[in-house]
């Protein structure tokens, strides 16, 4: 985990707004997530999980805790009879997932193309809308 102090959040949001996070880390592995959570717990810090930054307005005053940017990667497929189950890491770009499933000739998700964000947050905030 690459832990940094006072990282400006504006470049990590689609609105381009936001002051510094007191602590900032990018989780590229599940172990990074565990390590970041342990750091936050040890220092009694609030944690904000950040994906693609869509629909996120960060205060110009910044964030007093740890911003954990989730950038996990990977799409795994598992055949189940005539169906396939896709297991997708929380940091995968949503439109990349949609394109992947369409390229694999799977139907049902293509109507959700061009929605900004990453898996893990998009399905709760944007797609759920």
C-alpha cells in the first residue's frame, strides 16, 4: 500500500473538486485494503472508500481521515450450464465490464453502457438510480 499525506482529491473526482485528504492510499490488492483498514483503525481515522469518483463532491477543506481509492483489477468468468457468472474486482471501470460482457456475447447488461464509475460503487449509486 502506498500511503501518502495531504493528497488533493480534485483529480480523483469527475467534478474536479476537492481539497486534500489527510491520508490517501490506493488499494491495488485485497491485502492493500486490509492494510489500509488496519492503519485507519490503529490511528482512529474515518475511512472514505473512493472508486472512480463519479457523483462525489469532496470539500475544498479536504477530508480529515483516510481516503482509500479502490483500484483493484480483474474480471473472472465461471461457466454455469448455459449461463456465465462474472466475478469483478471492485476497481474495474464499469464501462469496461459492460464492453467485456458484450464481447463475450452475454446479454442483459449492455443497456448500462456509458455509466461513469467503477464496479463496487457504480451499482449502488449510479446504476441503482
